[in-house]
């Protein structure tokens, strides 16, 4: 499930390559509807994506099933996805009391004509189910459900995921608002049009994937547990800029992972395809004050070439 979410975040990133530099910020109600034990949270400026012709042309090529299903469900539920949804977020979280189990809940923000939507549901004879005072509606035949927690915030997903979201929002279980490390990470990136934050487990899994074979080395195993959290953002105002920060709180751990990643980059520069070599040439890996920093910046034309490469295809499959 994490692999699916991790691929989604990168798919969304590539989809949004032509989005103007607006911000995907979540309201207090939206944050309160995200359960406390978040493994990864991804947020995108959905309205800007819809307004970008190039992004829409790329959508069919790279959009993951969750987002395709959401688009279909929106139209069948009486919402106009081109005008009503401003920001879209997906949270991968561990349900209360669970260890290995994970759920995904989606959150949409926008100016929703709730009265009209409810009238459409009544016209279709769609009856809600109640969780306390919250009305849960099915989203067509997708198996997903939705609930408006306020006129501008909607949560959607499986029945169980939405129930967990509402439990957090109603104060029955903890929410993201009480998760200090993740809130701190979010404040570092939520002024960007696309961003993501990951907890310790999510960060460890991500770094294992990024390192590839180098992630099996003894050096990495010795510092893996010191990886605390991470966050990344993408900006598209002047070319494509990607910044990832991994917090370790430990100078040695940050320097060790930096060395391993630099070795992996050097290897790709020597053995990769032309597009992979170009991507690695645009990548800078460093460490400072217990943080690992990865910076990627390139022009639109170089990035367009990368989109057709095997490297890109392997990232979004």
C-alpha cells in the first residue's frame, strides 16, 4: 500500500509540472479530519491542474487509479470537478490500534454548492448513512463514500477510511492537529503547489526505494532507525524544482545517507541512459545540521525529455 501511495505522490508531481506557483494549503477543518497516525500526506493544487492544458494531456498517461476513480465518482455524485474542487489531498494512515494495517482517505477543498448536491442525491433517491450526526453518501458504484465536514471540505474513500476520518474530526480519536512532528514538517512545505510529508516509517521506506541496492548496505542499516521524518515540494514557476528534506537529528546519520545517495548518483551518471544522466546531473545531495537535502532543478525542455524516459516510466508504474 505504501508503494501505491509513494507512486501516487510522484505521479501527481509529474502531472503538475505546468501548474503555476500557487499553494495547496489545508484548512483547519481539513487537517482535523486527518487521523493522527499519518504515514504520508500528499497535497496538490487541483484547480490549477485542471486549468493546465499540458497537465490534462499528461493525465491519462500517468494518473494513478485512485485519482481516476475520484474523477469518475465526482461527476456521478453531482459535483463539477472542474469548478468545485480547489485542493486535493490523500492521507495514508494507520487506523487507531493497528500496526501494519493502513487506510487511505481523500480530502477535497473547494466552494461546494452543498444544497444543490443534496438535491441531486435526493433526486437520485440516494439515502445517507449516519455516523453520529455525519451524513455519508455513496459515490456512484465505485465503492467509495463521501461526507461534507463543512461546506468547503469533503472527505472521501472507503467506508472504513471515512469513518476513521470522522472519528478524528469529532475528537473521538487523535487527529493530525495533535501530531507535532508532522505539523512541523507541513509548515515547511505547504506554501508550494505540490507537497508531501512522511513520518518515520514512511521515510524509511522511501529512502530504501531511493537508494536501491545501496539500501541493502550495512552503512544504511546502521542509520535507518535514525531517519525521523521527511518532506518534499515541487515548484514550477521557473523550470522544475524538486526539494526533499530528511530529518535525522543526527549529523552522522545525515552524512552517511548523503554519502550513499551521492554514490548512487555517481553510478547512474556513469551507467544510465542519456535522460538518466541528465537527471542525475541536475541533482544535488548534501547534508547539514542533521538533515539530508536533495535538490533537483532543470528546464522544462529537459524535463519533457525525462518524461519519455525509462526512468520516468519506472517511477509511475
